[in-house]
């Protein structure tokens, strides 16, 4: 079966993990710190912190902004559930807006229609790794949370996606462009926020018991104690995750090159198929990460079943959140998100695909009797 999403690991990751395990310390430690330093250097980030998942990074990002309880955060409906869940879990209200049909990203006009006196922030998503026009959105005057889970390699006007928002997150889960198995990251222009985030990820502890025990005079009373500054859940990544990440960082350019080769092959082969609407690439001066390739087609479900019968797994990412009853927004009509819900189809794109795999996907889609 040809999978729709995937990553690629090899001997380098295995060697790093083995070295980590042989050190007898697999939890949070110096390898995580090294990954943070190397990731920051690679993508020219001033403040970056690793956590245990992209979803937890979203929750932390929302909490770090200290938004008024019960206030509204505008976000695209066409995104992963973690975006809305982070808002709800922070005692805030998600307000869903539509996206552009071609970019699948939010626009200023989509957001403006949803602004009320209760609006406190805006969450944007770089769908598939295509950069959101964040400078235009920032002119609305609200704090911006950027979900750059798909955009670890993307750039907007020369800067890394994530570096221009008030606060942004990355995902390093099993199928992302840079994988550590499960992990995430958070970045912000505000050094105070990243220092606070560093404490929050360890249950809000300002100084650990280890630091206390190794830096204080043992003659002092209770020298082993740690101090808790805030109430928060544990989000520490592991040295194992950090060691995989370091290996992935060294090969990220090669992995991205392969993703672009596959993207370009699809673009070239499908541009003359009149029933397929292709996704758009980044504008000049920007850079796409090519996390996924989402086409729009009639008879989407029949095509998906046809491909599955031929050993090709496809899917739709994402089911519009405003249509999910849990958010009590099902009476909301968002035209483009609902068109994508009926016609969108993610087809295989990841660096583990062989040329034969890519050719099979292309030929089977082109042979489909519409």
C-alpha cells in the first residue's frame, strides 16, 4: 500500500538513538538542548523551545498570551482539531472563519468578517506548508498565533515561517517534514515568553530539584526542594526525540528536495487534466514545505475508493471544524471550507516514495473515468 503521509529515517537516526540509550539517560537533557540550538541556527530563530508534541505546543502558545477568559480567538475551520482544542482548553472561545479555496489559508477578508468586540487573538495555519500572508493579518492589530506544524521548512518574504508571528508552533510527529516520532516546538519574538515557556513545560517549576541540589549549599535548609511558579502540565521532550531530530536536521535539505520533486511531478502531470484543480505553490520570494498535496476533484469519494482498490491510500485533511457538533457552530456556513470538504483529496507525498510509486499514483489518477 502506498501511504499518503510519511517520513524517512535511516541509520543516522538509529545511531543517534543508540548512543542516547547507551548513555543511560533517555529523558529530558542536553541532547534536547542541542537540538534546540541547532534548530534555531538552521532556521534563524531567536527563541525556540522543544516540547513533547505539536498539540501541546498549541495549548502552551495560547496560554502564554494570557488572553481574557471567555474571549474569542478566530481561526480557520479547515484545520486540525488541536487548534480548536487548545483554545477551548484555555477557557477561550473558538470562532471559525473560512479559507481561500486555492491556497487553503486564511485571508484578512475571512478574518475581518469574524471580528467582534470579544476578539482577543487570531490563529493562522500554514496549510500544507504554504506561508500565510501574516504581515497583512498582523495589521488587524491582534496577537497572532501561527500554527506552522506543516511549515518547518517554509519561508515568508525571506524569514522562516513562525518567526514573524507573536508566537508560533511546529510539529515533529511521525509524518511531518522533520520527525522525531512525536514532538513539537514553540517560538516567539518575545524572550520573556520563551523563558516562561521553559518553566511551564516542566509543570511550572522555576528551578528543578536537581538544579537546587547541585547549585546550593548543602548546609542550607531544604536544599533539595524545587519551586513551583505556575500550575501547568508536563510537556518535556526526551533526549531520544532530540537525538532523532538532530539526525533529521542534517538531512532536511535532501528530504525537502525529494518532496519538491514529487510536488513538481504532480503539478506537471495534472495541469492538463481538466477535472483536477491543483494546489498552488508559494509566491516568488517565499518557500513552500510541500508537506501534502491536496487536489480538488468531482466524485472525490469514488476516486478515493478507486485508488484504494489499486493500493494507494488517500484521505482528506481536514474535516472543517465548524461542522463538528462539539463546537456548536454547525449553523455556520463557510462556503470554501465546505467545498474542500466535498472535493478535497490529499494524495501521497513524502520522501519515502519511489519514482515507481509516484508514477503509479499519477497514472492511476489520470486513468480514472470521471
